[in-house]
């Protein structure tokens, strides 16, 4: 099958070649959806000045070149030079049947495939994930699913904060508390309380603070007891992360953790290389890089501090080591950092240093996929009444509890009701995040995200459940339905046309790192199916009409299921 936009793009370019010559064969056909036809091409407006002719005249010539194309029923010129194109019903039906027969639903593997590192989630040892981690986690996971589906070699990288001066404080607190008590507290997920208790002692007890600083020195030197206690903190934190990621259906595993400690042995060499290349210089006793084009409010160059004046290393040096490793050792040709906007300047400086050093060259790219905030109704950051950050697990629990309240009258079996509530609640929470542009903020609204109408996870989940019920009542397996597909009315035509856009929607997500584009597409498909379902009887239709409508329902089921799967949204068998 062929996506209509891609097919029309090729037809318009062929018409340009035939009517205007080879010099115009590569012009962007500028295909857009149209309110007056199926699609619209604005190519004439973009070429008119180059040709020295009125755009409408150019449009009429191109439209004439589209006449007779197997896919085109009509091409009319309107306004200053818009070409409104209507597709043939038979062509749409033929392409939909081809999509139904294709195990990949028309999504072809990317050529060439790239090696892509996606840095996302950003967990920390001995700290719980809070509500702010949700966006970076679910957006990043959707991206890796889509990129892998397109055949790219994807390397997941959760930059685990497991190293730094705070670990001296945490290790000393663990010793005071006792190893078993520490393990019990962390196993219960009480990381915030553990960290806050350690911080309070560090701030109020000079002797404890002194021991903590000494413990940092021992840890960095690899002293046996310090390393063992550090490993205890890391292991307990990983157990917590495994449980949370599993419940959220996030594909990160232990092997995907990219801990700061991993880069620690590389830091001295990174500093030496940058210093030898003249990129890093000593400034006030510290080794710094000053990438060009970055200045503070006072106009002075901004530094990346690679080595502190006391010889220690910080986050800047770790991030520089990470990008060097990913480009030169892993061979990444694309790196995507899924993190909040507050890191934008820092990452741009890291990218600039990587270019100066000759690591980020040629076709390799590094990009910051900015994620916005989930906010309270007033637009402020989510906080508890005590002013603390809301734990991610608390958010998940509330979503599931509210989902169970929504469906409580539908199921008598409490176990089944609980299972469906978990799927609906987690799906609603993730979809609410993925359905908005990732670089914008949105208000946490459980009532809206759990609604069975509108662009919500439950609406899409319910659409899938409704299609499954059609086949259950028909006594058929949807995968055994083959058509053929014929289009007898506008609802069927609109649904089939929308289904054909699946490959383009998936490709757009990969190209732009914007999962909301796939979410928007799936909502449009579900909406088109709702209209089709209400206006086109399926099971009461007869003969070839029934077979065709069952085929459209089966194709819709597969597209919605595949699309939600790529977004990481679970789908219950029943709703």
C-alpha cells in the first residue's frame, strides 16, 4: 500500500517534470489535507516567481498533468493557485486492502538505518522518581519503540545519578542507621525520607558533615567499605526502579542504565584530550571549556567546568565524557536527550564542545527533545500540601483508583475490575502526557484524562474494545478477515483514507521526536471509526458489504493496537 500523501507527492512531481521540465522534478509538492477535497498541493505558489508566471496559471498546468492518473479522480484549481485533489474510491479501497494484508501495515524500515542513543528518564540513586520524571520517561520510551519499529539500532540510556559528593552523606547515614534498616527502608521505597534525614544531619551536625566529606574521598579512591555501602544503595534503588518501570510498562532494563560512575574512569582522559586540543583552559584554578557563542548576562563567556580547582569532577565533565563515548565508542549517528527545558543551554554547550573536539561530525547529530511540565491547575509545579514534590507512584496510584471508580458499575468481579482499572489508569496517565506537544506544559486533570470521550487514552482503549466485541459477536477472529474492501459511503471512505496515513504518522514521530503526532493521528482514526460504526451497520450488513466493513474494522483494530503499542499504552481485553 502507499500513503496517499506520498503517492500524491510522486504524482505531482511527475506532473511537474512532464509539464515544466526536469529542472522542476525535485520541487517539494507541498501536499496538505484540504477542506475542499482530499488533499491540496501548494506547489504552484512556490514556483510561480521562479517561472515568472501567475501561480494560478502554473496550477492549472500541473492539474492538467494529473489527469488520467490511476489514483486521481479530480484535480481542481482554486484561489490564487491551490490544487485541490480528490482520490478515486477504488484506489483508496485497493490501498486499504493492501495495508490489511501487510504485517507491518505499510510501515517500511528506514533506509538507511541509524544507530541512535536515546537518553531519557534521568533516575537517581536513593531518590524516588517524582511526577516531573513522567514526561521524560514516557516520551523517551515512546521514541525508542518507534525508532526500533523502523529498524534503527537503538541504545537506551537512562543517565543514572549514582556518583557524586552526596554519596558520602548517604553512606554515613546508612552506617548510622544500620545496613539492614537501610535496606528495609529503601526496599519500601522510602528514598525521600532516607535522603532528607541524611541531609538534615549533614546540615546540622558538623562531625557528621566532616565524616561525609571524608567518605567521599574514600569512595572516589575505591576504598572497600565505601564501595560496598555505595553498591548497597545502588542495588536497592535499582530494585525500586525495576518495579516502577514494570508497572509503567517502560522498556528500560538494568543493562540500559548509563550511570555516572561508568564514566568516572574516563574523565581524566577527556580533560587531557580537550586540554591538548586547546579547547579546555585553566580558569581560576579550574579546567574549563568556553564554547563560542555562549555568554552570561554580563557578556562574559560561560564555562563548562571540566575539573574543579580541588581536582574533583562534576556533572559537566560527566556529560562531556558521555557524549564522547556515545559518538566514538558506541558509534551513534544520532543522540536524543529527552529532558526539561532548563537543560537546554547546558546541552547546547556540550554539543558545541563535542563539535570543537571533532567527535560530533559528518552525518552524526545530537538534539535536545525538550519536555515541558505537568502542572497544577494554576500553572505552578505540582507539590504536596507540605510543599514537597509529588511521588510518581502516588500519581500512578491515584490514576488507577480513579479509573476503578469510573468502571466500578461495569464489573462484578473485583479482580477483573482491578486489572482493568490498572490498565486504564496507567494508560490514561501516559496518554495524557504523550498526546500534547512534548515541549509544552499541561495541567494535571484526572477527570479529563480518564474521560471516555475526547482525545484520551480511555477513548482509544474503548474503541479497540468495541471493535473486538464486533468480532466476538460475529464469531470471527479479526486476523482471519481479508476483505475485499469496497467503499459505498462517506464514512467508509473517510475511515479508509485516514487509516492509510499510519506509516507517515510513525515516520513523523521518528523524524521529529514528537510522539504527540502519532497520538493525534490515532485519535483521528478512532473518531473516524466512531462515525463509521454509528452510520454503517457491520454485522447486519450482508454479503460483500459485510465482508468489506469487517475488513475495515479489522484494519482499524490493527492500526489502533499497533499505534498504542508504539506509544507504550496498554490495552485491556475488555472495558
